[in-house]
């Protein structure tokens, strides 16, 4: 009985048309969900890149400051006397 009902539905033109539209709608929905996930991932990666750039900039500035530091107490005293500190 159930097999006959399924065979009748699968054989009818409107059921095939409905199935075709259903499969198309499902494909479009999955495509849109995939785009959304890609967008979220891209946003996270962009935020991560921005954070890394800020960190690298701060580290670069610290290294530059360390390169300009006085090498000894005498150099520090000389800089303080000259007003270059």
C-alpha cells in the first residue's frame, strides 16, 4: 500500500516538478549558508591580521627604542647633562 502510494507520487509530473524546485531551493540555501560562513571566517582572519600588525608595530617600536638606549651609566649621565635624553 505504501509502496504503491510512493510509486504514484514519484511518477506524477507535479511531484517531479516539486522535487526539482525543492532540490534547487536546498542548493541555493546551502550556497548562501556557505557564503555566510566564508564571510565570518574572512572577518575573523582580517581581525587577526589587524591585531598582529598592531603587535608587530609595538614590538618594532620597542626594538628601535632599545637600539637608542644608553649603553652604560656614563652614557646615560652624558645624555642627561647634554639634555638629549
